[in-house]
């Protein structure tokens, strides 16, 4: 294979940032098919269209996910990428790796594929970019036998669950995101490896509302840490922020760090306006606080999450296909996340929503689209959840109240004659 | 009464082999037995893949089923 003329791709090496084109060229010395990736991308830039075809029946025996068939639609020009399948690997919780394992993985991938990786894909998996159909089974054998490493989800499967760094490194984490992510990954192996649903289903876990894995924007079901008692305030530390001894936001924004203004940076930015100062004492009306994390982010030494910790569950986030992008809808404001019970509270909710969606979701309809179609009141009834103030998005504009028959004494059956008698003129 | 797993598999395979559509979503098999739960039908279809009688066809974002030999681009 020879190097192609790629003036447009070469442009991408000129900026001050690291360039994937330079990486591809370096890798091409060992894996010549990388020249063809660059060549095909150059052609795509010129033609203003992709030359990748995706989809197919490729996979490894017994699995219905984790491998995505990719083919070039110009294989004669770029034979090195005629087949160039993507492999998704289930990343470890919070993406902590052992260096020896990564070295072994890189060696294996240079032997069985292009040597190019994507750390990480948007679902969270470690992605191996590009191999041939005949390499898939040997690669899978070595991955699972030598590295004890499994594939992740794709297609209409449960996608690889993903979590933030959680209690491993973050003091804000209100539950053990890694334990829950690992526990559910192991529990739902069948759903991850074989198609189970009308469409993809993503579950993501963030330890607090900072939501470092963007669960709220991406996951059909997000579990986001929160607390239900009061924010813990250390008033002595509040004074240290006021007198400049502590830097706001840990000094992350240097232009602001030296002139901390609690009114401008905290009180006025609290979305519910539930904070005020009495002299130099900070007050919070916790009943009004939405646990947004803003004030804790600005004054981490002075404010900490409460001690009664757990998580909120939101459902129905998705990217734009069909009705447009959608954030998750609050379904359960607070629940305990308890490893002692094998997370039975979370499991019960997940399975109740799967049972409904598997039966009533349309083909290629994300959970959020099903929810939109049937409406939140119906969805809450399906989930057997009483409507709560937290479910309300805006004051009602429809003055009618619709009752269901079982909510009305005597149902719809009436003795009309008896009723009319009372109103007889 | 719901069909047994073997009866269900037979009906699913028949639909995959003879139905007008070559590639089907798992939901398309629900009609094979309205009495069976979606999860049971999904498991029966997945067993047929394990037995080599059906294949998965995946676009990457969604997955469909086809009888062996009927999937799009199967020669690849
Ligand atoms: S989501 Fe919250 S708990 Fe998790 S790493 Fe980010 S800040 Fe920490
Ligand atoms: S967490 Fe958010 S809503 Fe609650 S007090 Fe702090 S800024 Fe206000």
C-alpha cells in the first residue's frame, strides 16, 4: 500500500493541537491500512460525503453486540479498509486502567487490527477502530481469555453502563457510582450482549448534579446522586471565603479568585433564590434548594452535601433523531442506593420500565419518545409512581381534570333517573 | 395459554423464513404468540441465533433478525 496524496488531511496537522492525522501517519508505519484511512477521508472531504457503509451481520459467536460492521464503499481504491469493523470494549468503571493491561491490549490490537483506538466513545466504551472479519473471533478469544476483557453493548442492546469517578476520587459523590455501575453491568450481561429492546437503552451514573458523565443529556435512565437533608455549612470556612483566605471554586477561574463576591457569585446565581446572608452568616432555606450543586462548587470548603444521601432517577434523555434532543425527565426525586440489598430499589425501577417499553415501545423508539407519546401522567401510572411536585414542569394551562373510572365513587355507572329527580324543574 | 419455547421458536423461524420482510425487529415476532411476554419472545429469537438458524443484522444503533441467508449483504 502506498501513501496517498492528502493535502486536505495534511492541513489538520498544522494547528497547535495534537492531530489525529499525525497519529494515523505514525501508526501507518506499522499498520499500512492506516494510509487508506487517511486516503478515504481525503476523498470524503473532496466529495463532501462519507465513504463508510455501516451495518451488517458481523459479530462474534453467541454475541449480538459489541462489533459494528464497517465497510468502505470504494474498496478498490482503499483495499486496506475494505472491511474496517469497529469493536467496543466494556470500559472499567470510571475508566481506571492498569498500565500493564493497556500495554497488552495495544499489543493485541496491533496484531489483530489497525492499532488505532478511540478512548472513549460517547457511550463510554473503549473503542478499537478497524479490523477485518476474519480477525474478529481470534481477537475476541484473546481478549476474553488472556485479558479477561469483554465486549460492550451496541445495537438494540443495553449499552455499556457508564459512571463518573464517584467516591474513588470525588468528595461530592452521594452514592458509590462504581459499585452500582459494576453491579448492574454484571446483572445485565445478557441484555448488554444480545439485543433485548425496541432500540438502544443507556444507563449512566453520576454521583452528584455536576453530572460528569452527562447522564441527564444522554441516558435513557440516569441515576444522579443527591441528598435529602440539609447542605452542611461550615460558617468558619464561609468567612474564609469572604475574607479571601480561600479561593472561590478552588481558584479554578483565576480572574475571579482574588475578588470573591458572595452575592454575585453565589446568592444571585442560586437558581431557586433560597440563600441569603445574615451579617457574615450564610443561610439556606433547604426546602427550596434543588440540590443543583452551584454553591458547593464555588465554596467547596464551606459547603458539603447533606448526610442523608441517595440518588434521583431521570428517564428519557436522547439525541436529536426523531423529535429533537431531550433531557431526562425527573421520575424519582430521591431513593436510597444500597449495595446491601444488591441495589434492589434501582433494579425494580429499571425492570418495570423495560417491561412496559418492550411491550409498548415502537420499533426504533427511544424510551423518551415513548414517554412523549403517551404523556407523563400515563407513564407515571405505568411506573406506579404517585405524581409529586417535582414532576411538574410548569403551572397548568388546561383547566379540565380527567378522572379515571376507579377514582370516582360508584364508577361511571349512575342511576340517571335518581340523579335527574334532584334536578327536576 | 402461552406457547412452549419450542413451539414459539418454530413460529418465529417460520415468520423469518417465509414472511414478506427479510429483516425483522424483535417486536415483529410478538405477534407469533400474544400470550408470551416480550422477554420470552426475545429469548426464543436469540436462541435461534445461537443455534445458527437466524442471524443478527445490526446497523450499530439498532439490531434486526433474519433467517440465515436472508439478511442484507450476508455474503460479506
Ligand atoms: S458527577 Fe459529581 S460526584 Fe461524580 S465526579 Fe462529577 S462532581 Fe464528582
Ligand atoms: S445547591 Fe443550588 S439550589 Fe441549593 S442552595 Fe446551592 S445554589 Fe441554591
